[in-house]
């Protein structure tokens, strides 16, 4: 009958929604009214659309990473391929290249390994996009692309409050057939921020309109050594995602005095009342940063206004972390772990101290369908999708007011916060204004508007719904309740491969006149303090204990959308990824054989040759010579003035050369770090061509292109070539070198023979411009280029034959 024919249905769709809301089904008669992306696209959902998927990390892609634990601190980061640009600006144009610096990032950056120093550290912000690789892959330069770094700590056994075996954060780059490069995690993980409170830097919406999706390609490992945070907090082992504040405010208490609850304790920070932080105003040049407004690093105890003493109270760090933390975890001692989700939310007013740790765990393992097979006896890659969907769509300014951060954050005049409100009405001199700060305060309105944050969190495993948490309260990351200078890079954090170390590795100065670093006991958890001489001291430090853990396993990819993907979209991604990762299909397990072991032995480690481009101008030569002879106590001062080094003190001289800071600083004529002027060394004996189509023999390096963006084309450079000895079979006398103005060309060098010093080992220690290890260095006089006054063509250098 006609009324039963969908083609004659009067409306576009007939919709079905099962009671459990797991899958939406619709039949359509409109040939255009369906999701063409899901049906036809050969790419992942929104793969190239940063306005839908702002975060897109694939560790096998050079746009994401050029360096996984390669020993070069400044480049050891991963970067999103996508970026959020809702106005569709041309972010590479000069109009949007607004760059400014933020100083004193070391105050907090030293705690999670972002920086190596407490003082004198600066990050650069670009509101557009960096256009050269040197800036893009620099640890301390941030643009619209999310940048994550491996966490670490620089505490020592002598300055730690509590010594255990939880201070090793291992993370190693590996490769596997089909999958490519990935990170092997054993204590380490990646962490970074997408917004800096109080500054013009925000690359992800503060709150999304309906929900979000986070997708992971990981491998769970339940055997082997346990390192890092898992040693101290084994119940958090397997945590692979964290969203929120990575730590409480480390400067929450006064520098001197003692806690009200423990009068017998004298603070070791008592000598830091003089410690200041200066706001690097973007309108100032680097030479005038000192003229900017300064604040005390530690809060002051009070002020005297109009002959009246105003006593301040210390803020409670509890409210830095509450409703500001979310983690997802795989848990279990088998290849069939359960999934757990944890949040920390405010469930009562400040007066009732109603802060609650919420944890939900699945009642079955992620591979429960296969628990009676050999599949779960092996380590398997898995696609995990976490989707938060709010119960209601909220748009525009309502995002801030309906259950949002507008209920917590307000702007207050500093005169009001210091009981000097009378100054607000006093006459002002020309150009003078009343300064204000943003403060965070919880009140009953946050509790009363919980319904605007309610929704559900859904977990999908390999494209199939697995676990649903109803009545799930949205976590909206927010700033800490302190000055912006005290919290740079702390709120608005994302961790992949782990949770957060909190303040476990935090450090501060022992005094304003000393560089000695110490730990502040009031930044430790009460449980830790109970096992130290500080028994009796209590704190409200929560994040370390509840969210300190990491995945023991492998990480290959991470994506985050600003929309909740539906079941069809998640399944679409699975269909595209299942072959690469050998993912088992939970919808059709019988249609495919279960592999006896789908964890191939990782392929051989990748080795690279590196080129050091030494500028041959007189001034550059003098500076290098001064560094080598006076600062590094070497006996050789660079190629320009000294030529090829001799065997006397050879290894120490070359190690000092590899540590010359200019090679990685992009200063003057040093344009490109050696880590970028690199070529892979072929390990197999079979014949092949490199990416430029040039024949490549075993134990030789592929063609390395030196282009105009990598050097100053108006001057000469000498190019030395550094070969890791273990990348050429642990033996090498020399290597014939070809070099030309075209790929595979030999007009500069046709099987050139470097100096015989190539047979001598050079030991490069950590912190150099290239990874640490043992190298052979090739000096070929023909590589003092260009031969003319100006470089007219790119230079192509490759290894030809190892001898």
C-alpha cells in the first residue's frame, strides 16, 4: 500500500530511537538529507577541519613530531596537525602574526618539566601560525596548534620531601610495521595547555555548545616494570587522559609564618617575601620588561590603609581543583581491562565542604567478548572514544551564564580586594585608571545550576558502544584563584597517556639571594607528609593523589572534537583505522580470525645523520671561538679559524661544539638546528631509492636538502656530517659523500672522501644539538659552500658508500 512506501512518505525522515539511546536509526527518502561524510569520505571525520577537530595528533606524522625522546630538549614535543580558527583568518599572514612574550613561566613550568629553571624562563605566544620549522617545533613557542611536552621532574634525592621510586618518567619512540612511529610509555606521558589565563591565548573553546569527543589509539600493557606515578599511586595505573587543572596554586600560602592548624611548623619559604614576579606586557620590548608592573610571588599577609591594618586570609587550594578535573583509565591485570572515569566535583557549599571524588567503572572488560580466547593474552591496539553529550544545547553568551564559568569568575578592583575602595572615587591623574583582577569564588549558584551541566559520558571500544554514565556533570576547566603570573600553564591542561603529577615535583627557591631549589612541604598531600618528619602538617592538596597515574603501554594517536560524534561517525573512523592497527571488530568477531599475537616485534630503531651548518663570517667565528676556548675549555675553536681538528682532545672538542647554544637558538646566521638537517640511515641491504629518487646503499644516509629558509644565502657555511656509529653497524672508517645543486647531483662533490679523522669516535653527551651517543664526524673541504658569492640553488648532500 502507498502509505507503507517510504518513497511516498510526506516528510524527510522516519526516525527510530531505541530506549537505551545507544544507536540512532533513520530511514530517509531524501537523497541529499544524510551524512555524506560518514557514507563516502575516505578520511576520518573532520580530519582536515580544525574548527570541528582542533586537536589532531598522529605520532607517525612529521607534522606532529620530529623528535620522540631524541635527547634534544627544545624539540622534544608533539604538535596538533589541526588548529581552531572559527573566523577562518589567514593565520600565516603578517596581520595575524601578533607575537608577545610571557616571562616567569619557570615559576610553575619547572614543576612538570616544561622548563629547566625556576627563574628567567620565557615563552613566546603567536596568535597566528609559525611558518618555519624552527619556531613550530620549539618547546617554548606557542601558536594556534596545541603543543604537548613529555612530563618530567628535576627534583633530586637531596631536596625531595619524600623519596620513593616514583620519579622515573620513561617515554621512548618506537616503530611498528603498518602503524609506524609511536610512543612507548612507562611512567611518562604528554601534557600541555590550550589557554593561558589572563593572556591572549586560547586555542580551544572554554565550553562547547553540546559536547565533545576524545579519540585515542593506544595499547594497554599490564606486565613489566612499573615506573613514575604508578609506583606511588598504583590504583591510578592505566590513566590515559586528563582534562582540567594540572595542579593547585603552589603559591597559595604566605611565604612566612605557619599554618593556623600547625603552629610548631616554620615555613622554609620564609625568606621569599622579597620574591617578585613581573608581567611581561606585550607592548614592551624585551629591553623594557623590567619597567612592567610587579607582584609578589607569594601572597602578602596584609596591608595598612589609612592607619588601619587589613589582614588577608590564605585561599584554600581545595577550590583550585574541585570541579576542575576529569580522568579516564584502563584498569586491570590482564589483556581485558575495565574502563574507569573519575571526576572531582563540588556537591555542597563551601561552608559544608561538599567536595566529592566520583568514580565510575565498567562492570566488564573492553574485550569481554573474547575473554575465553587467546586474544586477551596478548597486547592489542584499541580505539577508545569518549563522548560527552550535555542534556541541552547552550549557545553564545549563555555558555558563560547557564551553569558556566560566569557564575564563578568575576572582575574586582584591586582597591576593593585590599580594602581601599575609597580610592575608586578619588580624582585621577591623566591616563590613570583603576586596576582590576579576575577572581574565582564558589557560591550556591554553582550548585543550583548543576542541571545546566548534566549530560552523559559514553565510551566506545573499537567503534561499538561499551559504557554509558548517565547524570554526568560536565567538567568545565577554569583558572586558579590567584594572580595570572602565578598560574602560567597550570589550568586548562590536557594530558594524553597519563593524568597529572600535581605538585609532586614542585620546586621553589630557598631564598631570594640563592639559586638553591627546595620543596615546600605544604604542597605535598597529607598522606605523604604522614611519612615524613612533617607528621602533623595537613593540606588540601588533592590532584596528585587522585589523578596521579599513567598508562603503561603505547600511544599512537589522539584526536579531540568540539562536537559529540554519533555512533555512525565513530564506526566510520573505526573502519578506516582497523587495518592499520589490526583492530578486532566487536560487531563481527566471527568473520575474522583472532590473531595468535597481533603485537609484532618493533622494527629496528631509526638512525639519522645530522648536518651542522657553521656560518663562515668573521663575527660568527669569533663568537664560536670564544665559546669553545673560554667557556667550554676546548682546544679547538671551530672550522673557520682552525680547520679540521686533530686527534688531541678530539672527542671533548667535538662534544663542546655540539653543545654550542647557537646551533639551536635561531640567532644571527645560525638558522636551522641540526635536528632538522637530518637524513635517515638505511639499515637493510636491499636496493632502494630515497625520497629524492637517489639510490641509497646500506648504512648510508638519505639525501639532505639545505634550502634558502635554512641558511643565510649571502654567506658561506661549512657543513660537517655527524654519523651515529651504531646506525652504521658499529663500524666505519669513512663514507664517500655526494653533493650537488640538484637532487642526486655531484657538481659539488662526486664521491668525495672526508678527512681521516672520520675514523675517530666522538661521545656526545645529553643536552647537545643532537641526541646523545657515539658519532663519527665527516669533514669534507668541498662542503664549504657556496662557491659563489651567493647561494643560487638548494644544496643536496647524501652518503654514497660506507668504507
